[in-house]
C-alpha cells in the first residue's frame, strides 16, 4: 500500500496535468490495455482493444509506406541533381577531344559508373581507323552490332534506354575492366540523318546500380542533351 500511495502521489498529478504524456507513449498505452484485459477476465472479449490493435497495425503500415515514399522522393531528387551536374560538365568543353575525355572521366565519376563507352558503327575501314583515334572512350563496331547487343538475339523492340544486369562482358565492349561489370545502362544515340546508329553505354561493378525496374526518364533526358552536343561537334 505504501508503494501504491507513493506512486499515486507522484504520478497522479503528472497524469492529470499532462495526460498526453500517457496517450503519446505507445508502450504505456499497450501495457494499460493489457492490464485492463486481464482485469476483465478470460470470459470477456474486449472488442475495443481488438479494434485498437488493428488500428495500430494499420498505422504501422502507413508509417512504413510514408517512409518509403519519402526515401524514394529523396532518391529521385538526388538522381536529378546528379544528372544535371553531369550535363553541365558535359557542356563545358570547347574541343571535341576534351568532350570525349570528360565523358569518360568526370561524367562517369558524377554518375558513379565504372566504365563508359560511346559505340559508333562504321561500315568502312577508313572510317573505323579515324574513329579509333578519338580515344579510349570510343568503341567502333560493325553495322548491326548495337541492335544485336541490345536485343541479345531476341526479337524485341529497341528501347531508348535499356537497364539490366550482366554476367560478363563477352563482347569486350568495356575493355579490360569489363570482367568486373555487373550492370549497365545502354542508351541509343541518334546522331542525325545520314549517320549510322550510336550507343552510349555505362557499366557499373555494382549489380544493383542499374536494373530493369528502375525509371529511365533521367537517362533519357541525358541522352537528348548528349545527342544535341554530338551533332554540334559532328557539324
């Protein structure tokens, strides 16, 4: 009785003065509900308590969904800023050689990819030799290579951006580091009328960096800017 009197004297005034202290504490409220159910006995079902438990589970699910939405929004914002930074850096060079060099260095670092390749198809030996001299970031391929690489031999429509995991770089597209590439983003590039197909490929060692379930809007926008920049240099 002494302990109960002490508790009543100290706690009762606090509860009366600030009842929200109890109401906002989920653990305390759960303990009070459990104590109330025990006091009622085993022959009585407290429907109010059952309803509160269901509401509590729904609230937990809503909070989880809320956190997921917020996390996705922050991730999307971070991705948008990342692509914008890469585009601004891509527009800075005043020479074509610097443009290609930045594509394989600064832009790759901003986008957090490990390998970058600009694949250009050529149907002549002279054209291939000239393209090979543009730097390591440029890969020259035979006509039809890009379509075969994107579809992997399947009868499927070509998408502007293809995101996928890869097991190995069997085509040698990414060079010596290709053996470590586990995911890639392949972006079709239209260099204008009368020019052969091109493709921009980003390879990442992280298998989850690119996945088919991810959105491709930002990379599509990046591709649009890249196409216009390339056309300007080729003109």
